[in-house]
């Protein structure tokens, strides 16, 4: 089972990491890539189709076409964890290239957003303090690793839950019999 988890997790990780690395290394300094967050989560969803395919492969090839919910969920969560770890590694590569610039950009974006919506000077001061605190915390590597991991893994949990629920029914996309 471990080779299956690693294979599908690595494929999902490469699918999610490649666009992120390409966009980050080709971005203009100080500018947010167009549709960065939307594109990131859409890429995660595409990558996490490997969870569904991995569970289906496990059900059809290893378990003889039948799988219960909890084993299916376990396979899905393991694939999601591998993919999320690759996502974290890729983000750390991006941080090594321009981490200080990203942190400053994100801090400034938080402050500008607060300026646009703050009703009082106190609310703006509080938002600036939060942005400064976040920027300081984000330089802490364990904090950053955890924050990056929880960007993707909860999406993987959701995809794993749905995939396990759907694929526990052996009539859903049954394995094809070999051609004679």
C-alpha cells in the first residue's frame, strides 16, 4: 500500500507544485500574480483527483473491487498528506528565492485592505499591529511550515471524505474485466 500512496501522492504533489513554482519564479517583483489564490486552490483540486484515483486503484486492484469507508479514507488521507508535504517543500523553495519580499508584499496588502475597510483609526492601528505580528510569525520556519501545510491538507481531507464515501459502493466505476 505504501508504494501506491507514494505514487499517487507524488503525482498530486507535482501537479500542485509545478504551476506554483513556475508562477512564482516568473512573477514580477512586488506584484501579486493574477488570480493567485483562485488558481492555487483550483490546482489543488485538480491535483487531489489523485486521491480519488488512488482509492479506486486500491479498491479495484488490491481489495478485489470492494472497500469499506475507513480504509478508503485512510488511503485518501495518506495521499493528501504526501501531496501536502510536497506543496510545503515547493513553497519553501519559493521562500528561499524571495521570502522577505513576499512577506513584505503580504503585510502591505493586509494593511491596504484594512485601510480600505477600517471605520476608525483604532481599527486601522489594530490591523497594522496584526499585519506586523503575522509578518514576524511568518519568519518562524515551524510556524510557516504548519501554515502552509494547512492550506492544502484540509482540502485533501474533504476530497478524501467524498472519495471514500463514493468509492465504498462497488457499483460506482467498477473495475473492468480484462479483454478476452
